[in-house]
C-alpha cells in the first residue's frame, strides 16, 4: 500500500522526544529536509514532552522509549490528554511483541525501530498523521494476534509482587537483597523468584532477566 498523500500545502508538525543530542539532530535533519514534515520542538524528557505537547499541540509526537525520567510508553496517555488530536509514534532501539503491544494498548499509533532507515521513519510519521498505524516489519501481525487473544503474553500472569521481583532481578540482586528490598523473608523471596522463572519458562535467573529484557518486561 502506498503512503497516504499529504497536500503540498500541509505541514505535519512534530514534537521529537529524544534525550541523545546527536540522535535527535540526525532525526530532526531527516524529517525537516522534506517539505511536508516539520519538527516544531525537541524534548529531552517525559516532563518536557508533556509540556511541549500541551503548548504546541503537534500532529505527531515522535517518542523515544528510553528517557531519563522513565519509560516513554508510560506517558502516551498523558500526551494524548495534553493534545487529544495528536498521534504518538514510539521510536525504540529494539522491538518486541510485548513492547509493541504495550504501545498499542496505551493508545500509541505505532512503533518504529532506530535501526530502520530514514525513509521508513518519514513514511511512518506520514501514516500516523493520516490516521493510520505504523509498526516496524514483522510486528503488526503479532500485535494484532496478541490484542485479540491468540498469542500469549509471557508477563501477563505475573503478579505485582512478582513483577517487583523481576525488576530487582534485572538490577542484579540476589534473594537476600530482594528479601530486604521487598520486606519479606528470604524463603518468601526465593518463592517469588521461582514463580517468576516458571512463568517466564526460564531455568536460571539470568535466563529470566534475558527473556524479560527481550520481551520488554523490565522497567
């Protein structure tokens, strides 16, 4: 399907949310060099993105996932509340089914990878501005399956305490330190760890953390 046509007189206004200066400048140059795309602000944090979006009411927010003050996906709802007509396109270093599904469930219009070429980025921005969705190759079908319940989410059965345990495992902590951080007995912490391993189908803590990172389950 060809990209949607944008009238020559129209300019898609973009707030770019990216904390790395060199990356942000490269993306800005790639977008601004086309007649129909214009970066109206660059934000380096979630807080700045919310303020800039509320002030400028852009057509598209191009949102980096990893930001100094949190996970960009968590602020999609806030961005859409600040400017209800704007569309949010997430930019990520890696794309997994779980991460892409989180974007869709939060109301995001798509997810594109930093490894994708600049033409694909420009096309994705145009598509979401036109009301379409844009996910990197191989992700859209899997996201639709996940949202319709045909594909299991590895993290869906984790309890809040097990998710806390997984986050602490991701920090490299052992059972003794996890028990202290959670305020539970060491044996209880070990039980939490074991259930996390079982639910992620992992044989070791390292395998569980590796799986969690790949699936976008770690904060």
